[in-house]
C-alpha cells in the first residue's frame, strides 16, 4: 500500500452520474458486533461492525476500500446515508477483513446485536496506509462529503426506498 498525506487531491463525486452500475447496489445485513473499539473512541467517527461472514461475502463482489450507500438499524425504518470501510485497514494492521459502517447520523445509543441493513451504492477509493491518525480522520471526513454528494444524484437517492432497508417483520 502506498502511504499518502492529507494533501492529496480527490474528487467530490465519484461514479456514474446517471445510473448505478454493477456490482451495485449490493444488499448486506447482519447483527452488529463489537469491533476494535476505535471508531468512536480513537477516531471520533463511530462505526457499526458487520459479522465476519458478511465481510467475507461482500469481499466476493466488492473491491476492498471505502464505499457509500444507505443504512438502517434494528426496528427503525429510517434510512440514513453511510460510508463503509471494507478491508484490512492498513493503518491499524488488521489481520482479517472487516466491514465497518459509519452511519451518517447522530445516534445516542449503541446498537450491538441489532440488525444492520446496508445497501452499498458505490465505491469511493481504495484503502490507504496513512502517515498519521489526523490524515486518516481527514480522509474519512472527506469520504463523508463524497458520499453525501454521490447519494444526492437521482439514481442513487432512489435507492433509499429499497424495501430491503426496512425492518424484518
């Protein structure tokens, strides 16, 4: 992996503007598990981790990296934008692939063991190894801006209406 600094220039919108292209959308769900405990505490960007089998399944269809889409949790039918890290997180030197989802919404409670439903709509960038924690945090915050911009496009905005994102009855 190539080390990068926070000064690298990146586009604010990625992917096709008029239609969602294969392999997207990809629908994934699983009960939230305890992760490494660094998303909210170390980065200030809380994440919900999907089970390892969901990460492995996603890896059959998706390139490792940072992706964007829509998410809903538990019995709540409200759908929010999300960014997801799928891979080994080279900055932290993970030994197994993980799927760490940051739902772009302020939650005031944990949702461990609750069902997390995500619809992956597109790919933002590959995983990177960073020179500092600050550079990683800056890139994640930029990824969030990219996700908002990408999901605002009509074809991607419509994905939030997918019945898959609704709670199981």
